[in-house]
């Protein structure tokens, strides 16, 4: 049994700037305690990455506990139980949840869930994990689309955005996505079933939205913020619902974005704009996971996973989210 483990520790708060891999993280080796009664020793197999992790590093996100310098970097993972002292899960079982960036972990497992799926185990971090749950809850609990609505998704080729659009199609909506690069836009239309895709790198986003959404946008699902959100707000229909999920643009600049310049269009169009935290619907997660898995099995929901390799590459893997390199859910195989 291992007596030590490597861990990535937080070494800087990157508020007001981008992530600096060399300065913001520190690789350390620490001693592993023997599992106390009710505890287990876990071996990590995969880590999952989300843009929100930068907000946690900055201590801007107040819905989670603040992180101090020297803390194990917070994050989700899939792990195997390799030893148990009367713990919740048996040796050999696979579990997932918040684990942190570590190779081994001693825990009581109270916040972990058994991996139970016919899909690849990694699905519990992607389409069946926070990614898929966020897409589902944001769209249906906040956006409330009805058949015939036009749904516009920013960051549409990302792990969450790509699922949002497909779920909206299943609900009978017309779906338009905004993504960076022609290859991502092609994937949205050919594989994810979007009705149209807008390459923001080509410019003229507002004009392209009006072209593809001539009756206006009924539901906006925003993962980007900044200028893209301004352009989308300019094109809303009467009684539009604007769902604020994320703000990748502000993670790139390192500061919180200014308020939308044309937010008053919500008044003119009698629209609403709301943010959400997916944890508010935690009691419904098991049922939602079953529904999402059913969609995958019957071929109506596709998802992508981008899996990097090597524990030493964890910081660089997180960085991929902010440079547009990832295709779908970003993960790391240890």
C-alpha cells in the first residue's frame, strides 16, 4: 500500500490575470495516513476540469469555501477504493465526486457517489456529471423552453453548451450555437444537430444572430458573457429568458465583467435574466442522470471527451479550457 501521494497545491490567487502554471500551482509529496474507522483509501484514475475552478482559485465564487495557499487544488475525480476500514464502499468499487488534485486520497466518502452506468465510466464526469446536470437544469429549470422556441447557446461547442443545444432540440426547439472556429461550428451542425452555428472569430456576431434568428431569440443560454452576451441581448424576442451559466470571457481577462451595456432591452422585450447554481437541484440528480443516460443510449444525445494524460500535466490541462484547445469535457487520465 502507498505511504505517500503526490498532490497539486494552490500556490497563487490569479485574480486580475490569467493562470500562471509555474506560479499558481506547486507539486508536493505528502504522507498518507492509514484509514481510520469508517474511512477508505482511494486511488484516482481520472480528474475532471471546469472553468469554474479558476473562480475557486481567485476566491470570487462565494458558493464554495475559500481556498488558501497550500490547499490541495479543488476538483472532481473518479477513483477506485483500494483499501477500506469499514468505509461506505467496498474495495474495488469505483466512485466519483470532489476529490482534489491528488493521486491517492483517504476519506470517509460521504460526498462521493458510486459509479453506476452502462456507459464509459468517464461519463460520470461529463454527460452524467456536473457538465450534463448543469446543461439540463439551466435549460429546463431556468430557461423553460417550449416547442417552437429559438434557443441560442454561447460556448456551444464546449462540454456544457453542446449538451444544452441537443436537449433543446429534443424539446422541439430551433437551436443556434456560437463557437470559435469553423471546425467547431461544423461539428455542432453535423454531429450535435444544431440548426445553425455562428463562428464568433469571423466577426459580425450580432448580424449573424439576426440572420439565423429572424424572429428573435426566446432562450439564451450564456457560457461566455462580455461582448457576446451584449450581442445576444440585442436580439431577444418578447418574453425571452436569459440563462447565465458561466463567463469564460471574464476568466480570460481575470476580472469580473462589466454589466451588459444593453441590458435595458430586457425591459423593452419583457425579458428575464437569471443566474443559477446547479447544486440547488441536487436532490434530482439521480433522476436526471437516468434521463440523460437514456438519451445517450438511444442515440439522441452525443458528447465529447478530451482526455489528457499524466498527473504532472494537471495545471496545463486546466489551462486548455481558457485557450480553446479542448473538445468537449476536459479530463486527465492519471
